[in-house]
C-alpha cells in the first residue's frame, strides 16, 4: 500500500543510535549544515542537553557526559565541526557489535535433566561404593524428580526416576523403591517457572 505523505520507519534511513529517535537525528543533521562554528557549537550543546534529559538515569555514571558527546559524534558521522569538550576519537568502539558468544551445544539425551545431571551420572558411574556415592545418588535422584516435575510433560513418579537413574548410570545405581525415600517437593521449590509455562 502506497499512500502519499505516509512513510514507514522501515522505508526511512536506518538510525545509527535508534534509542535517541528520529527527531534527535534530524537535529544532529541540521547542526551539521549550520554555516558557522558558533552556531554549530550552540546547537550541539542544546542537543546534548536534550539527550541528557532523555536518559537521566545515566547521570550516575562517571563517563555519562563523555558518552553523550561520543553519541553525538557518531550520529553526525563525525561531520559535525565543533570543539568537543571530550576526545571523541574512540566513539567508533561504541558502534561496533561484539563478537557472538559461542554457545556450547552438547548432546544431552534427555534435555529436561540438563547437562549438570548428566555430569552427575558420569561421576556416579566412576565412584566406588560407599556413603559418598550413596549421598550423591540421593541428591541426584531428588534433583531428577524436581526436574521432571518442573520441565517434563510426562510422569514424575518415583519409579520413573529410579528407572532413569539406573539407565543413565549403566546400572551402577539401583535404588530400592521400597526403601528409598524422596525429599518432599512443594510448589514453592519451582518459583514462577511453572506459572509461566501454563
């Protein structure tokens, strides 16, 4: 649909710092075109004052004013010929995008248990029998039950947890369903996650 006099932001020139909006960008563009340095300086200081009022929470920062002048230089494409009160030569670092972080994707057979529980399974496989392994098995089984209740759409009964623990530890951990007692789990243990999922 093409209506005369109506345009969309997607059709307009992309803003260098969209958080200030198109009107501030227009002011900066106007300041660049002013004929004398005195007019440009006065206009730049007025723009900085408006930018400062837009983000008053930034005033607590030590380098707040420096950032505002850096932003002004960026929005003008470094074409605004004025006497900057700060060195704005490093302003391009602000505009640069950080390198994307590598997210370690690991093959987890059952995602609702998560990577840490699978590390615990591996540790349980290698541990010698004794009180320390029994305690880790108890903690792991209780966390498995919490994870099932929180993230799984299936059953979270005790037998499933006992069966999964035996399966993922290659049969090294065999809890007796007649004697093993799971910790009591309440709705408060999950915070807001279950409410958000509903």
